[in-house]
């Protein structure tokens, strides 16, 4: 699936703050995701990101 910067996605695991929704802030070799609950930012490799993302919740319109 093609993801775009600004998309809100759901992950398999729950973040320690209790939220599963993340905003994509960077796409490339790595994905940078921002937690929608607490604002924590994580950078994970593209391959792992594509495995943990289960659903596209909200697509950012351009």
C-alpha cells in the first residue's frame, strides 16, 4: 500500500500511552511516526513499518 506524509495509521501493538494511532511524518528508507496520544516520535525501518501497520485510518488530502 502507498502511504503519504500526514496519513494516520493503526499499528498492531499499543504504545505505552495506550494509543494505536500514528501520523506518518517521513517516508523513505525509514518511516518516522508520531504518536497521536502523547506526541512521541519514533523512526523505524521501512520493512518493519510495513509489517506493524495494519490499517490506514485517515488519508491526508492534498
